[in-house]
């Protein structure tokens, strides 16, 4: 029996994706996908197209799962803490969640000989529409590498067209600064946890990721339409338990937009603490600035995307490292870099953060 499908074409970071979905799953998938699509400032096109086919079918899922259980496989961990079993059937590479992992056993990934990517979902998959973005994110980052771009563990915003990179490790306070700029300067969202810098560190480009917000930050923002409530979350500083929202929802909560990119004008390195220490900002220069920026650089070694998965790298690790070194040199030399310190219990912290950043852009 022929399955009715619908096709949607979207662009992320200049890369075009044609997404073909079974009709009975099309609304859920399209709605989720478009909640990540940038509304303004599209990145320059790369000239490439990736086709993705999503099947939402009980019999097909059962058949493919049974076949994969019968063939040889090896364990891979393309994303930190998420092991998969990789198998090859004919000329198709398959990935299925490792049965002894915490991953839901409700989805399969595949790449055929033409390079087309596939997702096979069990009809009862919990929020199965989320799996598509995993593919898109990796393709975007691999394509960016090929274009000479460098990835950073960073959020990013645009204030009146001026790009601000907010770089640092988990719990540094990136999302808190991002929320401060959105709330008190109506900054547009560019990126939430991964951002790419183009050659010569000229522009910052966003990678499509959900925004994860801690209860402490949310408590200073809510109630706001489109943002999740904070009362069900622990208030412990640095906790991994955070609320999640899409880029469109986050931007809409502040009457802002999701921008794909912006000319880079400023770099912030937040280091927030669980106390009431006063807000401080310090300019960094030369090797000090470069060393701090290098610690946040994800090219070619990303702490989360450990190994290439759906999109193979076309450049060597050594070549990518040299590329990143050049971007770091340009960044430290051309863009003002500031370390921002503060206690999260400081009164009116978000407003004061936003004012401090705005003054550095004026």
C-alpha cells in the first residue's frame, strides 16, 4: 500500500533540508520544525541540499528492528552519554538505541547509499518529532566546518544588529545573560548553546537547539507567555534539571525574533556564582583572551558531539584545528572580550547585566 507523504523545505545556516514525512505525522513534525526556523538575517547559502525521509509506521519499525537484531553491530557513542548500535544492511547504515541505555527504543536512524537520511519511528514514540533536529544540527555543524566556520560552546544574541557571543562551560551563566539581554534590551536570539563563527570571526551563526533555562533565571522572568513555569524545578544552583523551550517560543516571550546570524561585535565570558557578589566586568586581551576563548571552542573536539554521525567530515582533524586556531587569533585580536562575574542572588541582576552589555556596545 502506498503511503501518502508531505514534503517541507527549510534552511538552517544556509543549508537546505527537504523533509518528507508520512501524512499522519506531518502536522506534529512540521510544527516542531518551524519552531526552530530563524525568522530574520538568513546565513549565506552553502549550495547544498540534504534529503531526510521520516516514516511513522508500526509494521515498518517492527520489521527493521527485527532485521537489525539479527545482524552484527558495534556500539558507538556519537553524542555524549547516548550509546547506539551501528549496523550495515546491504548499502544502508543503521543506528538504533543501545538496549541497555536510557534511550527510548522507539526510533531508528539510517543513511542510504545516495546520502539520503532516514528516521523510522514507532507510532507510539514519545515526542518523536524531536529526532529530526538531531540530524539537522549535525549536518549544520559539519557543513559549517567545510565552509571554514568554527563552533563554540556559546549562546549568542543580536542587539540592534550587533552580535554578542556569550561563551563558556555549562553552568557558567550563558542562558542567564541571554535572558537578561532579551528581557531588558529585546535582543534577538541567535544561538542558545552552540554558535559558529565565520571566517575571520566576522559573523556569528546559530545552531538550532532548544533553550534550557534554570529555575532561578525563570523565576525572574515568569509569568511570561511561551516560557515554561519554574515552580516545578529545583532552585539549586548548577542543577542539570532545567526547563526547555524552542527558539521561537523564547524569542516571542520578549517580543523579539530568532535571527540566524549577526556581525560579531562583542564577546562575553560569564562566570556567575551562587552568592550575592557584585557585578563586575573585566576586559581581557592578548593571550589571556585567547586562552579563555580556546576553552570554549568546539572545533574539532566537541564535548557533546563526540564523533561524526549522519554527516561525515570531509576535512582532517589537523586541518580543522588549524582553522580554529586562525579564528581564535582573529577573535582575540579584533573583537572586545570581557569576563563577567556576578552572584546570581545580586538584586536586579538581569537588568544590570543588560545595562552593562549595552554600554560596551554603544
